[in-house]
C-alpha cells in the first residue's frame, strides 16, 4: 500500500474509531445530573463544578442554575471531555455547552413526601472534525432530609430519554458520516450540605455506558 493510501486509510480508521467510541461512551446528560428536583430559589442561584468518569472518558464541567419562577429554573453548563481513543495511544479532546429547563410538578410539603420535576435540555460536544448534538428529557425526584438539626442530605433519582446526533467530517474522499441514537438512562445520587448553602454530590448514570460523577455546588 502506498504512503498516500495508507495515510487515508489510517485517517478513516481513526475517525471511525472516534465515532464508534462517542456512540458507545459519550452518552449521558446535558451533561450531568444536578442534585435535586426542587428548582433553585430567586435568592440562591447555584454555581458549581463537576467531574465525571466513564470507560476511557473523563468529563469536566462548570454550571449554573438560575430561578425562573417558584416552580421553574434554568441551567447552563460548559464542558470539556477527554476520550482515550482505543488503539491510537492519544487522548481526544472535545469542548461543549448545554442548557436545560426544569419544571416542578410536585413540591414536598406535609402531604407530599418528595419533590418531582420534569426536565428537558440540549447541548453539543465538538472538535474540528466531529459534532454531537445531545438532547435529554425526563423526570427527576428527590427528598430533602435534615440531619444534625441544620444540615440537609438530598437523595435523588431520575429516568431520562436521550437522543443524540453524530457527525464526523473529513472522511476519505471529502465526505461526512452521520448517525443518530436513542437511549434510556437512569441517574441516581445524593448531595450532602457541608457548609451553609454549599453541598457536595455524587451520582451514577447508567444507560448506553456508565458514568460516575462528583461535584460541588453553592448558593450565592
């Protein structure tokens, strides 16, 4: 095989590997689970950092959630993702962002033991030759448990439907390759208040691939 044909074949194989790895391992989120179904209040927008770990995948992000009404809030996030591309010996980096809205169907009170919300969002991950559009929608339930008199633990769980669109550019011959996928994802976790208006949280996302998340968020 000549050097030009070998180079084209190697590039095609590498791009194909990126697409296959993305389809199997990048799934989850826009792009993490905020710890709780209750919307943030107008007095306390929430800012935080999160790190996620999956098979050959590390995701780092920063996020904010802002009140829209007594039963709704808005989330924004910025993401960096590093994928260990099998067989290449190199990590592949992606940048992205997401936005979502959450609306409370139930808020816990003396008659209702849990908070229950629906959530829908959209986001993207990209690099020069790759684009993923990511659209999750689902429901999230949680319950605030006060311990030690003044600290709150919030277990939460949700089920999400996740639609993805993938596009890889620059294939041999100058063409593009596209694909779509649809999955169901379970997200469970808990947060624990460690300082006034500040919490650490951990969650597990299981669907087409599994990711574990840890993070910190604080109300302003």
